[in-house]
C-alpha cells in the first residue's frame, strides 16, 4: 500500500526483511521504510502548500499536521482494537511483540 500511495518501490526492504536475524534488525528495516514514506508525505504536503511539517514528532506534537496524524492514529488504533477484541483475539500478541506482565 505504501508503494502505491507514495509511488516508491520498497522491494529492497522486503528482501532485507526476509534475511533478518532478529526482531531489532527487522524493526530497523521497518523504520527505514517509514522514513521514506514520511519524506514523500512531506513532499506531497509541500506541493499542496502546507510547509509547516518538518518531520514526524509524537509527544508533544509540534505542528498541526503531527497533531492530526496522532489523532488519526488514535482513532484507527481504537477501531482496530475493538474489532480484534470483538473477534475474540488478544490484541497484545503480535509478530513483533509478545505477552509480558499483565498485557
């Protein structure tokens, strides 16, 4: 989906991810792909005349675009969480995470 929306070929990341040795390495590859996505996102915003987005920042958000991204991610996360629970799955178990403590 990132390839389609941002018109960026990510084959090299797919190949690298299939050769990873551990989760840390896989998460680093995902981080590099995400950095490319946000670079393209910034370019699209600038073409649209929105120039106050410099980079993705989480807490506290420094501009309106980051605030809107955080708000959208929160809504999306809550929607997915409720869908996963309603299907009877545990949302805390995933490919890159495992259960620990009370989670």
